[in-house]
């Protein structure tokens, strides 16, 4: 029975799981949950993920896995080649720390439920909402740049010369920046690494706009 990945084309968290699956050569059936139409709140989907967010990964019909970082860690433990974490504890901590800047500090502030709350409850118009999205997306990338630009562990990729979980998370954050029209000119190291990642087929074919459910003209 193939894995089933419940996600959405523009979900940055889903991108992270798609990229990890592709890097490890794992086949998956993708099921689109349209976040823009609120399908994540349908009872049918909440039976899979009670939080009403994507992604969720179902393996062999068992209980769904949820939260992108937990799924990435599971894939690393069950499919260790190619490795997406360094061998040494300090290196693993650095990679996880870089990843968490995007996953825990940046991305949670721009997800659909936050955007909806800004509009409905805080009465923010679209320009104000978009300013919020761009600000917090850029703040996370600036924090990543501050590490990547000065630390000796940075190589072709975030940590050395092979992609890790940190690169997956960096790339997802850059795609967010593209969605929200963020100026990335001040992020030379982060954008260099993004470019290196996109030379790899697994990163490229997993990108949001190459998914079957992606529209021809995306919007915020």
C-alpha cells in the first residue's frame, strides 16, 4: 500500500515533506486538501488530522503522521539513505536549529489560519496583511542568512556539501518569500544555497508551482 500524503500545492510544510520523500526516492500518492477553500476544516479531513492543517502522511493505512518536522525525522529514521542529518551530534543540532528558524519562527506566522485571523478578527486590509506576511517571512530568512553567511560549517549547502533538512526548510521559506513578493537581495548566502538546491531534481519537481493542483496564476 503506497504512502498517502495529504497536502496542498502552496503549503510550505507540505513542500518540505514532498522534497524529503523525493530526495529519498520514496513513492507517495498525493491527495490535495485545498486550504484556500477551507477543505482542511471538513470533518472528513479532520478525522485524519484533528488540527485541520497539512501535511498528514498515512503509511500502510496506519495512524497518520503529522507536523512536517516530525515526518522528516521519521523518514530519516526509517529511510536513512541518503542522510539528511549529519553524523555528529553538534552538526545535527546545527541543522535542526537552522531548520527550526524557518519551521518554528517564520512559517507559523504566515499560515492561512493566521492570515484569516488578521482579516476577520483584527480587521486588517489586504495591504496590511501582506506587509505582515512579508515582514515575518523576511525576518526568518535574515536570521538564516546571519548564520549561513559567517559560520564555517556552511558549504555548498547549509551544512557542508550535501543537502540536509536545513536546506529543505530554507527552500520552503524562500518559496514563501516568492509568494509574498519579499525582496531577497540582502540574502546572498541563503539565495546561493537555494539556487544549489534547485539544481537537484528532487527539490525542483517538488516545488509548489509544479504540483498537479497548482493554479496557473497563484495569489496570496
